[in-house]
């Protein structure tokens, strides 16, 4: 897992821990989960996405004048000529700079542009995956809508190049869920598992959806399979621990949370986990 993905996953796990610790729990009864997620997606669809130009403008307001000049120079190098290699270099540099200062959404955009120019299914799918991760933590609904729309566009382009690619199909399933088409997303994931029962991203996503809908028993089945295949997958371990906790197996949950702490080895994360464990042990 790359640095960008790792930071987002770590942030997502901490956010989820905090939500549970403060009582924002999903319904254990699992009442009408698909309707709830579909309603959330429908609201997102009614939100007008911010333009990338506006997102970029806001991001630039947070950087120094010297860096603004450097960024503008790179941007101008994209539009001045038709030299493909020059454009690829500029996109790559822009993605790296924005990532280095924590503007990950802008960075993912340029990574996606790099993929489009290369006609690279791999690069476009990677950029789309980043955007789908970031949108989970984006507070501004207009920016979140742009992230989802951009991810969908990149994945649809990737699908034309590699229609059987599981990573593309998992990404499109996440777009389905984010936009309210929950059952369509679930069916995409189940289709992947028909051909490859051990597919980790598909099992992982279905496990997370099961938690969201309060179906913790199903979540255990999906996530335990992921952990069996990848014993050090921290995200899977975290969500599996949460699932065990909600099925009454608190000691098992604590063991898994402790393993998450040892793998991440981050004091802030460890404190979040310790505080959370104290709420139910």
C-alpha cells in the first residue's frame, strides 16, 4: 500500500473509531439499510458538484506565493505545446507537489490526467480509487460530489480498456453505493466473487457494507476471509474487530484492536483505540 493510500486508510480508521466512541453507531437491528444508503446517495446526486477550477483556486489560496508561481509554471507548460512527454512530466510533478502539501484531491486529479494521457487503465483506476477514499472524509458535499463524479469518469474510461478488471468493477460498485444505487453495487461485487471467491477488495467492500447495515454476522464472514488471506491487513482487522464486538465477542474484538495498534505503531491511533476499548470492555 502506497503512502497516499496508507494515510487515508489510517485517517478513515481513526474517524470510524471516533464515531463509534461518541455513540454514532449503526443500527444493530439493520433496519432498512439499503434505503438509508440510497437516500444518502440521492441527496448527493442532488448536490451540484464544484468545478475543479474552483477546487484548485481554493487549494492555491493555502500555498505560498513562490509555490503558486511554480505551480502556475507547470500548469502553463501543459497548455503551451503538444509534446506528450512534457505534459506527462507536468502532470506527474503537479500530482507530487499537491500530495506533498496535503492537497490530496487535487493531486489525484492530476494523477488521473496523467492516466488519461497515457491511456493507462492502471493509472486511471489508481487515481479513481484515491478519490473514492478521499470522498469518505470530505465534508463539503459539493467537493465530495466532484470527487465521486471524477472517479466514475476515470473508472468508466478504465472499463473500456479492461472490462474484466476486478479493481475497476470494485471501484464502480463503490460509485454505485456512493450515489445511492446500493443493490447495483452489491450485485457487481457478488459477480466478482462468483468467479473469484477470495477476491480481497470485493470481500472487504461487502464486509464494510454489512457493518453499515448492521449485519455484523455477515461482516464477520467477509472480513475474516480477508484476514485469513492477509493477516496484517490493518483495515480488515479493524472492521473485523468492530464486527466481533457487535456480535458479543468482546475479547476477540480487543485482541484484534490490539493487533491493529501493534501494526500501525502510532501513539495517536493507539490512544484512540484504547479509549474506544474502554467504552465496551
